[in-house]
C-alpha cells in the first residue's frame, strides 16, 4: 500500500482484493494483529456486508503483548537491564569472552556466546536469562578473576544471590510461554481451535505459589490478567457471544469435551454449533442443494466403511459421544477419516479449523519472498520465484512436522 495505512484505506484495499479474487461470501475469518487500524478496518459496515463477523486477533501477538506488559514492571525491567549489561560486557570484551569460553570448557558447559535481548522480542529476554542461568558458574568464575575484571567493574556487573533466584524463577515462568508461542506460530499444527485450550493451560501454569518470590508472583499475576482479558477467558464475569475460537475448539476432536470452559460456556458453545447445523439444513432446503451421499461402493462394504449417521440431531449426539483424541494427534486426519460419518459437522469443521491461530505464517511468506527477491536477483522469472517459494515453504513445513508436538506441560486436564 502506497497510501497511509488507515482503517478506511485498509478496508478499501480489502474490498478490492475480495472483488478481484471473487471471494464474496467465501471468507470465514480475518486474522489480524492488535493494531488499531487493522481492527478498525474490520469494523466498517462495508466489509461486514461481504465478510462473516469472525475477525480473530493474532493469538501470538496478543500473548506477546500480555508478556511485554509484565516485563515492563519497574523492578523486573531493572533486573533485565542489569542482566543485559552483564551480557554486553562479555559480548564486547574479547578478553572476557575468551575467558568465558575457557571456563565453560573446564566446567563441562557448552561453549556458546551469551544472548543479548532485543526490545521488540520478549522471547529474546527469556533466552538471555536462560543462558545466564545455564552459564552462571563460568560467568561468576570470570568475574571473580581480578586479572580479567577489575574489582570496580565486577561490583557493577555482579548479580546478587537474590537476583539470581528471581532470574531462575522467571525462566520457569517464561518457558511454557515460549513453548506456547512456538505452537501458535507453527505452520502446520496451529489451527485457531488450539488457542483457548493453550491459554487455559498457561493460566493454570501461572497460578500463585506460596513459596514464590513476590516479584515473580506479581509478574505471573500481570500475565494471567492480561491473557484472561485479551482472550476473553472469564465467561462467568462477562458472558459474551460464542466466538470462532470456541466453535473451532468444539469441532476439534482433541478438545471437543470443552473441559477448559465453564459449564455455562460449554452449553452455549454446543447450542451455537447446533443452531449453525440447523441453519445449514435450512439453507440447503431453500436453495434446493442436493446433499445426499453417494451409494456405498463394494470396497466400502468389504472394508467396513463407517456408516453415515442420519439426521442432524443424531449426528450431533454421535459426535458428542465420540471419545476425545490425544492432543498430539492430527485433528484434520481424524475429520478426513470421519467425514462420511458426520458430513454436516465436517462442513463446519472445514470452515472453522482452517482459521490459523496466528498471522505468523502469512508474515513468514513475505519474509521468505524478501530473501529470494533481492536487489541482485530482481530479474528472476516469476515461475522460478514460485518454485523457490514452494521449496522453502515445503522445507519449513517438514521441519515443523518433525519437531513440533504439543508438550505435556501445556496439556489440559
């Protein structure tokens, strides 16, 4: 966009894209970050006429803002700055850096540089603190050597025992938050159905501990409140309409029991999905759509293909009675195997489980394209660009599949 990125201009551009690509009535949801201009664009009536009211904020960005709010606490921020100062000393001083490597070797620690935090990425703060804890013995050994660090410098850089304790506890708090961020930003295993279960798991991880440091407990409380507010988790305090995230969770066989929701919310979600099924049937009746299934083939009979459940009520109740599958299993494969049994519910599952939990994947596409289409390679043929993009996307997707599983520490129940 050459023009200013105002809500009105974004809305106009979205209208143009929808018209050019003939997407009227086909867009289930729009995932945006928390920028006011993007949110404002989706509130404009002109877009409401061609989009369903299922705009979803990027869960990774919402989680990022929740954590950044807690990290901005004066005392926590001061400790992080002090830690950054210590890291900067070892990164900028060749002598100190060389000695740190030698002490790491002597102590049997990995020989790696300390990580400096980046203001725009909270995860870098976690990585910085985790590295400090990991290499604490080597760091303290260097700081205690007066042939390397003067007494005055050591006094300015040294972290107290109490501060080390706080850093250690902060790392324990930040680790599951980092895992959750990785899950939500995955290219392959992060439908929007995972968002509320993952957030509820984080809330459980952030419960107060009587033995915890007051700074860390306050840090956890801020994140807990921010997550609850940004993801509308407190149904009893402020009942809201059923969201796309909640519908998707119910339609995800890994979370269909909705055990992370309060009873009132569970009932509202199930009722809402049932009403959507009725609306689908009404629409088909009015439009004359033929929804009959093809006759069973000989192979279906020989291999005991799952019989189709007739009637909306029967389908709905049969789905409720299906056992919930494990959180590391493939929900989309489950629906592929059960589509013939629950054809109506499968339509809704396709509609809502295609919504990504975050906008990270789309942002990575432009990042990958930027790495390919550089100034020196601006004469690449379009077909070559497409092929290279396909190769990069396939490679990153394969890595995500092989590396990414939902960790047990984020499991519900």
